[in-house]
């Protein structure tokens, strides 16, 4: 069974909630319906990151994925041109 998907901002808010007011990790996890393993994975991924940093990270990841697709398309086009050139010779 798949669980709920949390946004990056929600994950960071949950991490901050666990840090504040002396709340226990187990209590926060039970209240939010997540496992301790998930909590610690989020903590390792986002650590002490602020919301604006997380948004910037997300934007950079999107741009990186777009650039990788563009590079793959260019490399494919280059290979097709090479094959066409070899067939002519």
C-alpha cells in the first residue's frame, strides 16, 4: 500500500516540528503517519535546509534534468547524422 506523498516543504516542516518544543521523533512520526526510517531519511536528505534553499534545490534539479534531456537529444542527433554519412560513403 502506497503512503501519502509529501512535498519538500512539508517534509522540512515535519523535521522542524520534531526539533521544536521537545517533541519526540516517535511522537511526530505517529502524528504524521510516517515511519522513523522515513523521518531519518528525510533528515539525512534535507538536514538543516531552509524552505527557500529547498525550493532552490528543486528548481536546480528540474533544470539539470532538462539539460540532461537536451544533451541526450543532441547526442542522438549526432549519431544519426554519423550513420547517414557512413551510408552515403
